[in-house]
DNA sequence: TTAAACTTTCAAAAATTATTGAAAGTTATT
DNA sequence: AATAACTTTCAATAATTTTTGAAAGTTTAA
C-alpha cells in the first residue's frame, strides 16, 4: 500500500469509528488528520485535505478543542491559527474516557438512581422495576468508578491495569 | 415519582443511551421494556407500549436476538411468539462488550495493522504516520485484549476487576 | 479609521438513518 | 387444500443529523 492510500484509509476508518466514542465523522477525521501530521495545520489545509467546508471545519475544530484533544498553535508573525492534536495515545484515550463519562455516563447514573428510588407499592411490576433499575445503577456506578480510577493514572494506565488484571 | 412516569423515563433514557453501545433508539427501548417486565412480551404488547409499528418492532427484536440479548419464549398452546431479555446485568454487559469488540473494534485493529505496515520511504511524513498508527494499533489491541479477558470471566467480572485494580 | 485577513454563525440543503404500513411470506389448524 | 394467525420484508416517507456557504463578526496592521 502507498502512503497516500494508507493515509486515506486511516482517516476514513477513524472517521467511521467516531460513533464508538460518540463524535461525528468530520470531527473524528480532523483529529485523525492532525494525529498523523508532522506539523500543526491551518483551517485552509484541513478543508483542502478532507474536502470539507470552512464552516464544517471551524465548528468541528472548535468541538475538538472543547473536548480538550486539539489545541491552537500560534505561529509567530502569522495571522492564521494552526491546530494540533494530542499525540500521545494513552493521554488521548484518557481524555476521551473522561469526557464520555462526564457527558453521558454520569447523567444516566443520575437518572437510574432517581427512577430506582420510587416508592415500592407492593405490586410485582414495581418490585421488578426497582430491582432491575437498581442492578443497572450499581453496574453503571461500578463501571464508571473503575473508569475514573484508570483515568486518573496518568502514566501507562492501560498497560498497568491489564498487567494487574492478568496477574 | 410515579411508577408509570419512572418507567417512561427509564425507557427513554435507556433509548437515548443506545448510541453509547452502538444500537438504535427503538432497539434500546425494546430491550429496556423487556428488562423491567415481569413476563415475556409479544410483538403486539411491545408495539402498544412503545407506540411503534409492527415492522419496526419485528426488525429490532430480530436484531436484539442476533446480538444474543433477547430470546424467543414459546408459550405452550399459544401461536404467537413472546420475547424476553437477559435479566442479569453482568451477563448483559458481557455480551454487549463482546459484540461491540467483534463488530467494531476488531475490524479497526485489522485496518490499523494494515496501514501501519506500509513501507518506510524515509520521509518525515511517512515516519510519523507509521509511528502514530502503530501506537494506536498497540493501544487498541491492548484495550481489546483486556476487554476480552474481562468478558471471559462469567461471574462478577466487573466487581472483581475493580477490586484488583484498587488493591 | 479603514481595510484586509481571517474566524464564526446559522438558515437552508443534503445526506443519512429510522420508521411505517401494506404486501408477501410462513406456519399451524381444520 | 384452504384459511386463519401470525411474522417478515421492503419501498416509500419521515425524522434526524450533518454539511454547506455566504453573511456577520473579529482581530491585526497600515
């Protein structure tokens, strides 16, 4: 495979994987592009490479910044803004896990807590509802704490935890 | 909060959470409905409760069966089919993790392996590309193996691994 | 202060994804 | 074999999400 072809394949695969970590295609592709770039890129260059509009580029870059995985680079003497992404995969994974937890998992845990706390009126239906939503709440809470622990270990968290697990 | 209200809130929250585990709203809602039901439900009952069409119900139930989290229950002497979902949250989580890995993560790992194996032509761009995609491949591979290990522990896998980790 | 170089916003359009409902298919019963 | 009771399929439609592009906004420099 040629470099150009490999690059396109990588960007497109990473883009379609966006759903896995809850972001849209363009956002994931911009991140992918920056991730394999040797230097920060301008809006113009991103538009050009990915064949997307200025508006789309602007909005998605802003979102990536909001997620904390892309930052502005100011080149002295240059007017335009350049962007680069976190290059360390472990750090990247940490940030993504942390953000997904905060944005999606935690609100759901709150809802589960709420609905599992309704008054038990003694009917089988209510008993089942409380039992099952409580179980889900416990699981979600446990999984989220685990993620939290992992995520707070800056260095080699994944490898370390895998090692501990296998042991 | 009243039972009916709590149930609706639970089903709707679980439905919107569908994206988190990569399935659509109706599919997640059907699963949620079955999850808190005291008995298996027929297509008719699902349609009624969720206000969705017969076709939609049929297709999504079939997909849930395909995922391995819903099964047909045959009631003796009855013509119609009844459906129920896996009621154990840990088992449910295991199945979901396993399926997502198989359907989405593993194909991506394969692509990462492929694109990171291109010939190094000595340019900085190619070197960076290989380095970064290799790092991503390693991370994805490690994370997926970890998931695999967890997922193969039938009993209390999450709690166990959390315990080990904290230790 | 004005103009140039850039970024952001957002309503409209396009693309994608989900849903419907009726027809076709299947299975069990008489 | 015919009918009834169900399930599945799929083309059409609806809903949702993404993308565009041009106008508005901002910043820097002359």
